[in-house]
């Protein structure tokens, strides 16, 4: 816990609609996954994520409601109702079947965020395939590595990205078909490739979804690669009940929402919460093809009247860097709920959000492996800045000691664990069952993160197993040090590592980037050091602070501390397939 950040209790009685979750303890007490399933649809006892997300709505009152509100990179807008979404995904499913794609085959999608990306993913699910989205910014090697590991049989891509596939195609014998979404770019399709439009355009709008059961494979998602080689976490159709329920209670999705998840589907947040949670809840999802710019993002919220916004700490820190006067120039009054995931959300960011948007930013925690939100700050619950909130009802999240016993005492650090199973739990790391098995021990799933729990059950992130620093017998959370560093007006972002030391075992070393208008001067560095010592004490305060131009981050925006450390020590950089390069 970082001192000096009082609880923020929002008066939700002033909101037009009451939050779906009004009393966390009561819902936790009465929780039943069967009740959540009862709000979905299980035709013949079968479950298919595409049925729950698309067809179910196309067949009810939502048929003419906009499902996809697409904002292109050049700001043109296209909309697709749930009925149109059903037709488009049926066409893709028919096309895949014509190509002989069978249940359980891996269909990769490598595309910018265009509507066809969404049609392809859900079409693949309808065909019973395992859909696996990739970051469009990946180079040939990361694409090859992932497709090879999963033995993918189809890649759906665009002309712009095709050269990357062609560069490695001869090394991927499992690939039978490359489908190219060429019509948007107006490019001809080379011989040997399949034109999306020619097979999807002419396909029937009717399709009978492949008979998939709750335990049939649905999605394969590669982890972010923050700590090492990305792992291919495989999920089953059963996960949809978690996406639905967390969308409803953790993100507070309500029927009239215009919901915007800023994550790319190359990162699990862009599928679980860019696709499955909003569509299973039947809301309108804004999909932005463009990239980050603070001004553009505020414009989008204003233009489309976004009500619920799900983003990441790295984006929030960049918004902070762009200044507080910028959001004031836009009408952001439609925003009702803001939340964040992916990295610890610095308390300063929560407080900043409360000033800039007149509401706190709600942090929540989960992983590719957990498939859905495991612990969250809910709309009706006071926010404790720096905390990830409380466990999702129906999920048992805990903090355990080295023996695997739950720690009852408040604010004692231990391993952050989840009691298996839960509906969206991953079912394997593809082709790496041994690693999968190693994550389960003594009746717990070990997340690989460390945390503390306070007397009211709020969970506080400490760090990843590999990142926690041991200095002179003290365990130091890099997140706490980073959070204190960014409190300083000159600091935009910070990454903190333990540098090996003969005497102290490790010493704390910080890398920071500066806000515009600040340059590295001896005075500034003295001030920064003083601020850290005052806030953290001399044992925990960084021994060394270094200013750098950019922090190495994953494509999902996570600070890669292992890379800072490898570079510091002159060691090999390891897997950098997910490193953001610009
Ligand atoms: P890899 O497993 O390949 O190293 P990764 O763990 O970053 O990459 P993801 O599954 O995208 O891959 O991220 C999950 C991790 O992100 C969590 O285990 C945690 O370390 C971090 N994380 C996610 N949300 C939060 C949060 N709200 N607060 C703190 N950390 C978070
Ligand atoms: Mg991980």
C-alpha cells in the first residue's frame, strides 16, 4: 500500500442507472454460476461462444441494435447490427467449411482492427475451429513461432500484412490456406492465396453452428511475453459465462451502453473484453482501427458518446502526460465507468482520473490464463487507489504463504492464487502440458504474481515473482517504487529493477522517462532522490535513478523489467517477440 491516498467513494445514486452490482458481499454470498448460465442460452446443452455473442442477439430484441460501431483509421464509420453480424459470421463459417476446416483446427487471424477481423474470429468459432488472433504489428518470426507451435492450418490476413506471412510460409507446413481480406485495400490477390471476398461474399448467410460442448476448444491466446517466452493458453467455449458475468458485474455493462475497449485482439484483453464480454452482453462495441493519441481518444469518446471505457495503465499514464487541460476541452459527460487492466495502476493515476473525468479509474486484475477478470473494483464500491479491488463473486482468489496456506493476517505478502476450476480457466498451454501442470499445486492455481490482502478483502499487487526485489533483507515491490516516482511532476513513467549487489543482495535501480518540458539536471535528480527517500525511506528508495528516452514495453503496453535488467547486466535479451518497437 502506498501511503497518502485516501479511499474514493463515488456517489452512484447520482447515476442515471444503478450499477448491476450494488452490494459485493451479498452477491458473493448468493452467487451461482447456474444463475449466470440461465441468462445465456444453451441450445441442446451445447455451448458456442459465437452463438452466445452473436446469434442469440440476432434472434431477440437486439437484432437491429448496433453490435459493431467501427471507427476507421481515417475516421470513417461503419456499423453492423447483431443481425448483420450474424449474417457476416455465417458467411465466414460457410467459407471455412468449404475449405475443409474441421472442428478443433487452429485458424489464425492477423489483421488490423477492421470489421472482417471480428467476422473472421466469430466465423471460425461457428465452424468449431480454435481461433487465434495475432498482433498485426508482429514481424515474421513471432508469427512463425506461434503458428508453428499451434500447428495452425489457416491464416486470415490483409494485403498489407501478407508479405510477413509470405516470408515464413515455406517454413509452416501445417498451413493449408491463406485468406486475404483484399477488398478494403483494393489489391489483387496473388495466385495460391484466397480472396476473402470471393469466398465469403458468395457464401450463404445461413449456417448451422458446429456442435460444440462446454469443454470443446474455442480460443488460443498467447501471453504477453512480459516475463519470457509467450505461452499459448488454450480456452474452451465454457469460458463465455465468465465473460458474460464479468462484463455485467465488473464492467457494469448495461443494455444502452456504448462500450469501448481500447485493447487490440492480439492481447487477450482485446478478445475477452473487446469481443466476448460486450457481445455476450448485447451492447454496442466501439472498435477503433487507429492508434493512440490523447486528443484522438478524447475525440472518439465525445463523437460516439462512449459510456463504459476499458483501457490500460500505460494509456492512462500517456493521457496524464498529455495534461489535464486536454480532457476539459471535450464533452466526456457520457462516460459512466472507466476501468483498467494489464499492469498495476499507480494510485496517482486513479486520483488523476478522478480529477480529469470526475470519477476514479477502476483497476482490475486477471491474466491470459484466467481468461476473465478475477478481481475488480466495482462501480458501487469505494476505490482504494493502488488496490486491484476484491475477488469476482463466484471466484475464490486468495493470498497464500510458501506452504500454500491462506494468509489471514492483513497486508502480509504472499503468492496470488485462484482456486480451480472457474469457467474461463485455461485448459492447457498448447503443446506444453508440463508447464501447465506446474501452475497447479495444493488445490490452487498459482498466478505467478505476489500480492497482499487488507482487512476488508481488497487485494494489493506487489509484483511478479521474478520482479520482487530483495534488498538487505527487505522485499521491495517495484510497483510501489514506480508509483512514488511518477508522483513527481517531472516523471512520466518508471521501471524499477533489482541490480545484484555483493552486500545487499540486490539494490533498487530505477529507470524513468520525463514529462515534456523537463530535462535531466543535477538539481532535478537531487529532487527526485529526495522525494523517493521521503516517501519510501532510505532502504527502499532507489539507489540509482537513470533517465532514459523510452521504457521497453510489450505491445500490450507492459513495462518489460526483465529487459531493463538484462540490458543493465549485459545479459542476452531473451524472447523479444512482443517488444513494442516504436
Ligand atoms: P507473460 O506471462 O508472457 O510473461 P504477461 O503475464 O504480461 O506475459 P498477460 O496474461 O497479458 O501476460 O498479463 C497478465 C499479468 O499482467 C498478470 O499476471 C499481472 O502480472 C499483470 N497484471 C494484469 N492486470 C494487473 C493489475 N490490475 N495490476 C497488476 N498487475 C496486473
Ligand atoms: Mg503471465
